């Protein structure tokens, strides 16, 4: 599986939603964005945020989204 990167909001949202993910950030760290996959332990305390909040921070921090087209599941 190849790693991919994008800054395209619709591609990020499509990938997340197709894989059951929702936008989130690490509690106490405004700029630490994550895609939360409910039911999977990730070792971090996450808080759900809106897609608008996610992409506002994404743009403000000039981030790039890294992902694999097929999400690896154990």
C-alpha cells in the first residue's frame, strides 16, 4: 500500500467518512488534528470537532494530510 498526501478538503473528508472516521483534535492541543475511528484505541484523549473547525486549523497551520487509500486494520 502506498502512502498518499493531500491538502484537498473534499478528498480528506471522503476518505475519513468512507473509513468510519470523524474529525477530532488532541485534548489540550488546538493544532493536533486527528481522524477518530470510534472503537479503536489510539492512546490519546481526543475531542470531536466539526469539519469546519478541522479545516480551519488545517489551513491555519498549513498542514498536509497523510493517509493510505486502504486503511490498515488489525
